[in-house]
C-alpha cells in the first residue's frame, strides 16, 4: 500500500519519533532516508512511502498518534 504523508499537525513534532515511525512502517526506507523524509514532511512538503499490507493497520494508527495527516494512494 502506498501512502502520501501530507503534513504534521503536532504543536511540537518529535522529529526522532517521526523518523523512527517512518523507518519501521515503510518497506523500503532506512534510517538515514527516514530522517531526510521527516525533514521534508516538517517543512511542509508531502512524502510518499510504501507500507506492507500486513502492517497497514498499525502503521496508520502510528501515524495518527504522531498527528501526521496522510492519504492512501493505493
């Protein structure tokens, strides 16, 4: 499943927690790339990631917990 991470609405976003979440839920993103994607997301640009279908429910919950708005692409 592909997700488009749109924005983070948290008052004080936890960059480390967001990067860790992206690295854990994404099927093709490592730690350094997740840090870069976090910076891009927090600057206001959308980020596309690929999530394994078996982890999709927990991935979406983790994103909501971090106040990250997303849309499901496919």
